[in-house]
C-alpha cells in the first residue's frame, strides 16, 4: 500500500499543477474576456445567402423524392 502512495501522490500533484497552469494561461491569455460574443454572433449572423442555397437544396431533394415515389408507384 505504501508503494502505491509513492507512485500516486507525485502523479496527482503533477495533475494539480498542470490544471493550475492551464487555468492560469486561460485567464491571462484572454479566454474569458468576452463570454457573450459567441452567443450574440449566432443571433446577429446574416446568412441569407446560405438560406437561399438551403432552400434550393431542399427543393431539389423534394423533387428527387417525388420522382422516386412516382417510379415506385409505376411498378
């Protein structure tokens, strides 16, 4: 049991130090500066060109589905 503690304690201390260093880096590199920007950018994004392409794709898939349906019913 004592031998396992000699192995596990240094490993756990290294993990704690690593987590502390990563947290310190995240705080001081500006990772938490503007938390609301990503959520607002989704709501304010103007993707009207993308939506017209999506509409064309869905129309094409609907036509393809209708054609397959007619082909099956003709058999």
